C-alpha cells in the first residue's frame, strides 16, 4: 500500500496499517512538529467520477469532522482529530494514534483474569451515551471504533464508522455495505445496518457482538450463522462459561436480529445492568 503523493503535504507516511474498499490507513508524522508524535491518517475514496457528487461528499465529511472535534475534546478523549484535508479526489482525516485493544479483541474468557464484566460494559455504553447527547442519533459503530487504552484502561471512541458510512451513502449504488467487509466480518453489524438503515439499536447490536466475541474468543465463523447480509449469533454462545445471568440476558437482547426486540436506548441497557 504505497503512500499517496499529495502536493505540499506536511505529513510523512511511515507505515500502512489497514485497507478496505472505502479507505486506506497509515501511521504518519507531521514534519512541521519537532516531537516524535505519531498519527493515523485515513484516506477515504468515493469511487465515483461525478465531480459534483464527490464535492458534496467531501463537504459532508468536512462538516462531520467539525462536529466531532469539539465532541472528542468534551469527552476528554485520548483520541482526537487533529486535521483534515482533500487532494481533490480523496478526503484525509488525521487522528491520534491510540495504543490499545479494540473491544472485540479483548481477552475476557478467563474468569480469573478478566475485569468485572458489568462495569466494563456500562463504561463503554456511557461513553457512547455522551456522544449521543451531542445529537449523534447513531455513531454507525464499526468493531475497531471502541478501543481500551493501553496506558490506563480508559475507553475511547474513534468515530471512524461515521466517516465510512457517509462515504458509502454518497457512493450508492456503486458500493453496497455488504461489499465493505471481508468474508464473515459483516456479522459484526445488524441486518438493518447492512441494508442501509441504522439507529442506536444498530450500535447496541455491534457492541453486543464485539463483547460476546471477547468473552468467547471464538472466530466469527464459529460464533454466528447466516449469509447474504443476515447473520445471527448462535443461541448457545454462553454455554459452559461462567457469566452473570444478567449479562447473558442483556447481551442476548442487544444482539437480537429483530431491532424491535432490542433495547431502544442506552439508558434501558444501563438500567438492566444495575439490577441486583
């Protein structure tokens, strides 16, 4: 994945870290700074030759960056958006490099070493709740959006899912949501999300799937069944695991394939997690 050639760009691209149908991501540094601070640069492409459509999409991304910058500051987040720019074809977002582990890659299967599970899930949900209070009806969560910091175990929300969803919506019908995820990774997302409809319940679904995977350490292929953009968590995922009954019941409701049977607000989930 070669670094992009951007005229007069102040950023030095050091290492490619990810690539998808929508985006490419690098670790980079700002040559205008004397320190050794590293950043993540995400390049977003619209997959269209329509100049007007591309300009519209870049305007939407620019507005979203302006919305999220003060929000992340208000959250006192370890993750911030430092900069954004365009080369006329692609849109670039410069973000903090957060050293840590995303929710779905935590290792929570061992009762002897894992942290208390109910407070862990509550902490993640309260972080999202703060974001929704800023008018973000859905954060359009992707699995890597929720990261536990290596330094102090605090949680950050990166907001990258929102940017990818904007690009996909502008790129329709060139790029379907089910095209964005390799193999079974679409199973992180609710059926309605993969059809282009999403709200807070869709985000709760993604959090639930990520939490269940962290608890079971199962690959998605063993954790879900289904295809063609409609996946369901296997009903017996919690068998032979030492888990609080309230946590199992809460997660099962969060990942119900029918959005009408899920929680409709984060407050509802938090209330259930506080039950004795």
